[in-house]
C-alpha cells in the first residue's frame, strides 16, 4: 500500500509531466510516479 495520496501517470519524455514533477518536488508533495509507454497497458 502506498503512503502517497497522488499518483502521477507519465511518459518518460513528456515535458508536461516533467514540469508537474518538478513543482511537486519543490513543494515537498509526496507522490508516486508511474511511467507508461504510449500504446501499452
């Protein structure tokens, strides 16, 4: 079970997710990042 309230679903090269992750890290928000490849489940 995760202790994070937020799960960030991302693609490794997505600039929008990169920005979101940077802001969350700067604000000290706990989150779990899950990388997904486009077209894969």
